[in-house]
C-alpha cells in the first residue's frame, strides 16, 4: 500500500473531523451522482474493462513490435501523457528497445513537426492515433501529415494496415475514418475522460508496444481499487484531505517532488490530472513538479527562502530497480572516498532526508511524504489509481466538478475564430 506520512506538514489535521465529508464524497464517487458523475467509468474499470479488447491490444502490440521500427503516438493531453509517463517510468530514459516510441500531435510547433516527419520518412513506422472526437486540432493536423507521408511511402491500402486508432465507440470523425479505411480500432469509453484514461487502450497499446506487461499494470489498478476504493482507512483520501487543508491554510501551490529523472513525465501527467480537474471557478491548487536533486540547483533557493506559497508532496521509491556503487579512487582529489563502497540509492536517500530537514525546519515548507515499495508495472498502476481517487476527493471537497474542463474550450474558440474556421464569427 502507498504510505502517506503527514508528520512534516507543520500543522495538525483532525482527520476524524472529515468523516462526514469523506462519507459524502465517497458516496458521490460510488453512486456516480455528483457533478461529472457520467465520467466516473475509471473508478471501477478493473471490474468492467473489455477482456477481449485487452487480448487484441496485446496481439496488435506484438504485430507492431515484430514489423515496425517506430510507433508514432498521435495524441495530446490525456491521450498521450499517461502512456508517456508509464513508458519513461518503467523503461527508463536510455532504453534500447527495438521499437522507438515517438510522440506526435501534442504541439503545433512547425520545427518539431518537421523534424519528426523528416526522421520517420526513413523508418518503417506505424501510427497510433488517439482522439475521442478526431477533430482536436493539434492531433488531427499531425495525423493528417503522418498519414499522408505513410500513404505516399507504402500506398493507401498498406498504410491502412499500419494505422491503429483509439476513439469513441459510436461517434466522431476518427471513427468515420476507421470505418471508411478499415483501420484497427480500440475504444476510449464514453464515461472516461482523457486524463483518467491511461488504463484504457489509450495507454495500454503504446505501453504494450514498449514491451510493458500491461496485465500487471491493470492488476496494479485492481489493487488500487481494493485499497483506495473504500470509505475508511483510505490513504488516497487522506492525501486528498491533506492537500485540501494546506490549500485552506494559504498554500496555493503544490509541488510534486521525485528523485528519479525517469519520473519527469509522471509529473507532467500528474499536473494535468490535478490542474485540469481542480482549477476551476478561480479556485484550486496550482500543480507543479520538480526532480531532485537536479532542481535543488535551480528551484532550491526559492523553495528554501522564497515566497511561502507552496508545499511539497515528495514521492519516494523505497526499492529502486538497480543501484550503482561508488568506487575507490587513489588520488581522491574530489574528496569522495568517504562514499566508496556505498550505493547511489543510499546517497540519494540521504539527500532526500537532508532536503526534507532543510525545507521543513529552516524553510518552514510543509511536506507530504508518499512512499511506494517499488516501481514496477503493478506498482505504477496502483500509484496512478491512487492519484485519481485522491484527485476526485480533493475536487469534491472543494465543490468542484473533477471531470470537465470548460476553460480549455476558451482558447480553442478564439483560435478557431482567428483561423477563420467555418462557424466561428470574426
């Protein structure tokens, strides 16, 4: 179980005083009768997911791994962040897997798009396009460009065999394309929003292509449901309450801190999950993320002595997948022989302990500590489910709908108007 340590938040929180509120919010989640309840399909997905589709995902992933050099994942927001977070976290940043995963459709930058197109032109590539509607501008433009390149390389018929779509089951432009050209397609359930979709085909197909055991990942979600889908003695709800308390106490910023560079994209996924869910009606915590010790040499000064606006949520992986031992050096000019024979995990954890002490005792920065035994596919599934439950609790405690994103539509309407899209007046 993910452990939550509240001993370093610089205040006492009476958890018992939240019993009625926890019961109310838990009921909203379980009965799906709160704001946005139509999008709570993720909450019990371990019990409802399509087992046949999972086997098809695994089969298609095997086909891609055996026949292609590159998988181009076309999606934005929740349509790619979860998969990217999982692949980086589990495979590391310097993987040598035979299939390269490239993310596309998450930006309108011409430089990035051109670089990707130039690179894959000389590769045998498949496309996994992910969009519930098929009309999200960034993804739709990227998919049109990638599909055009693929069709020019191998012809329309052969290209259709190399395109895998994840979209709505019953409607949308992408579904129409699938039906017209015969693309292999998977379902993004109508009752699951993008930022909660990593456990669906949205995340599972790219992860499976990357060689990740997606059944173990789903089993981790099942463990998460068993542990964090309950009303009482629920660490996910405890974490949601703690962040709510700190927000009320005048800390408008939460910084998720990890000590592993491979978790940078997990921080990006977490930022979308909480930021897009909670930041409404001019309320909510601003989610930020940092990687220590790296960012201690940039943000560390501000955290220690800057404006007292933030608290830290520190994620510790108790048992990393590997370790490196510091060797002896005859000259010892760097003065590191006092560390010889020690593992870098030991050094990293002492850096963690020293930083916590500095930020808490001197900087007066509240810290919530989360710890996970190990980060494998099962552990990551549990962790991501933990954050989803905590997010729902946090939002409902603040009387916010966790599952819509009305503010996102404002920039789109302005962009469409400025671009002259039909139906949008100038």
